[in-house]
C-alpha cells in the first residue's frame, strides 16, 4: 500500500497530504481544548507523511506548513499562537521530530534519484543510474541462484510455485504477481498462486484453457516487457491487459515457460502501478530462473502422476482383493451347490433306476398274458383278441420308454456300457426293417431299402445299434405323411460305414436343430407336437453312436424333410464283399 502511494501521481499524493493535515488539525484542536498542550508534537504526523510522499521537499514544506498550522490553530483556539512554540520543551520535541522527517525525506529523495525515465525506441524502459545498475543486476543474480538451489527441494507443485512467487517478488517487487501451472493432459491452466491486486481471471484458483491463454496478445513469445502504452494498445485483445488496467496496473512482464516439445508448462504474470517499470535486467532474471522452474514443475507433475498411478494401483489392488474374496465366496457357494446337485442327481438316478426295475416286472407280466390272450382262439372272440393285441402293443411301448429312461440314467451317471462284438451292420439294418414291418403292416410299402447291401463289419453292440436304427426309422415314419416313403441306405469303404435314413416330411427348423440332441427336447413346430414322443430317442441314439466312436448328424429343410446319417468306424479286419 505504501509503495502504491509513493509511486502515485502528484495530485493523489498532494490530496492525501492535505487531508492528513486537516485530520491532524481537528485532532489537535480537540486535544488543545481539553488543555493537553503537549499535542503540539502531533505536527510530526503530517510532516512525516509529507516527507514520505514528496521526499526532502515534502519534509521542508511540511515542517513550514506544520509550524504555520500550529500557530494558526492556536490563534483559532484564542491562545498565544507563536509563544507556545518557543516556551518550554515544545521546540525541542518539534525539532527532534522534524529532524526525523528530514531523514525520511532524504531517503525518499535518494530513492527517487535512483530512477529516471528515458526514451528507448518507441517504448519507455526504466533505467537505473549507472552506479547502481551493477548492484541491481548482482542482486537479481543472487536471488536467481538462491531459487535454483531451492526449486528442486520439493516435488509438490504448490510448494514450487510458492518458492517461485517468493523469489520473483523479492527480485522484481511487483504490485501484482500470479503463476499459472499447465495441466497438459486436460489442456488447461490453473492459477496456482496470486498476490497483490485482485484481477479477474488471474486470482488463485482461476482456470483457463491453454488455447485461451495462448491467444492473449500479451502471452505471445517466451518473454515480453509491456509498458503503459502497450497495455492501452492491446486492451481489446488481451484479457490480462483489460484486467490489469482495471486494477490500476500500468506496466507488466509476461513470461511463458515451455518444454522441449513446445508445450506450455507455466505462465508468470507480473504487473506494477508504475509505467514502464520493468527492464532488460528483469527479463534476464526471468530467463535465469526459467530452466530450473520448468524442470521443477515438470518433476512435480511427474511425481503427482506417479502418486496418482500408485493410488490407482492401490485402489485396483483393493478392488482385486475384494473381487478375489467375492470369487472365493462364490466358489464356496458353487461347491456347495454342486455338492447338493450331485447328491440330488444321484438320488434321482437311484430313484429312476429303482422305478424302472419295479415297472419292468409288471410290464413283463402284462405283455406275457396279453400275448397268451391274443392267440387263445378257443376261449375268446376276435374282438377280445384285438384288445389283447392293443394291450401288448401299449405295454411294449411302455417297456421301451422305461428302457430309454434307464439308459438316460446310466448315461448321466457314467454307468452306460455296450457289449461290442464284430458283426455285419447290414444284417442289423435288415433285421430292424423286418421287425418294423411285422409290428405294423401299414408301413411295409413306405420303407425303401436296397435289395442287396454290401457286407459292412463293425466292432459294436448289435442290440444298441438296432436301438439307434429303430429310433431313427420310427421318427422318420412318425414325422412324415402316411403316403410318403422313408429311404434307408448303407455304404462303406475301408475307413467307415455310413447308414442314412431320409424322409420327406415336416423337416426341422434351424432353431430346433441347435437343441435337437438334448434330452427331453421337443420341437416348437405345432404340427410336430401333435405326434407323441418323449424327446429321449435322439439323445440316446447320439450317445450310443458316440460310444461306438462314430457320429450322428442331420440335414433338414422345413417342409421338405430330413436326413439322419450314422457314421461308424469300419472294422480293421472287415472284408468288403459284394452280394450276389
């Protein structure tokens, strides 16, 4: 504040001095009226103010004005005006205080003489006297050296900026100083430290984008000294110039600190109420500290990034630990669920096995007695024999279902086995076809099979393969019209034996194809749902074929029919003979 008053224009300083004298006069009259005549030394107060604001001239003029004012005030107060000044100790007191004011004025006058303003091209620069310029430069060098030794002692960007503020303030003695630190990742600048006058956009905590700062006319280049006329000239193109002039600043020094890639690291804004305050010596000081300031801030930023990364890693580790705990808890729950499901599956398997065993015995009795009744022509009529035949047929179907469920149970429990032996597949095919024709006279004309098939020997279980073929052929008959043929073909080579069953029936949709061989699956085709079935046959067939080392595949088109193909590995000892 004192510096601002000292360097203010003449009229503001004169007005302040006169105001101080008026204030002192009021106080003096009040004290004199109360009989406190020792108030005379108060003359030193306005005298000291005058000496500070106007130097030695202010001291002399202030002393004279003080003496005249004291006398005038005594006249106004009805006392002996000048007699009071020369009686008692008052002259001594006043003399001492006047001497002090003379000393202050002399120091002020000496300081004013240190500076004179001279023209330098189109701009004015502040020029110290030659006998003091070396001393000033040495002071700046000493401060710069001190900053260089202290800048790297901390990795905290805030502390680094405070250190820079302290040393720049000591060196340049500005009326306003702000340091903005760049956040390269987010392309913005934040005012880390700010002291002095309040300037909109340049106080601590204010944030601007890097591009906005770059476009400021005063932020072009690495370093720029700006006089009062320069501020006035760019006020419409510079946010800083507008804010500085509004805050009473009349000169400035602006420095940009960039890394090797040209990215902005920091900006320093310095301003003064004096016009053309800063010189080339001040600019050299900023250049002197620039490398250390840039490296210190860069190191601080890197340290902050490492700390953030470390914190992120710690957080990730904590999250991973929580996830691991969750996985372990889930794993424990899954193990418990698996154990429970295993126990349930074993219970279900045991139950199904016992049910199948319990059902088989009464079914065998039903089939046996129904068969006897069907051929008892002496005791029952033809209608009763037909009833017995229906009972036998239904019981046999139920027996097949029980066998299928028993097989499913064995497959799921891992107890499914086959009794493999070397045999001719063609004989199995003929046997299955003949058996189906005998069981139902209606299908005899629909089954088409070659009159002769090459001998195809495989290592397998004839009963199980017969079960597969029976299921495929009955499915083909079931899902095709009563007048549509079912074609059965067999071919072989040295490596494999292929058996195909083709129909021209409903066909299978692509959606159903994906689940076709899963147990208990039933097609979503409404027409196919009208046919009876359990959804076990194809799953059993595929399991049996794969148990033999073969494959069961299907190709189908909706409305055109389906072809199921069984491929089995041929026996190494088989001989392919052409039937006569």
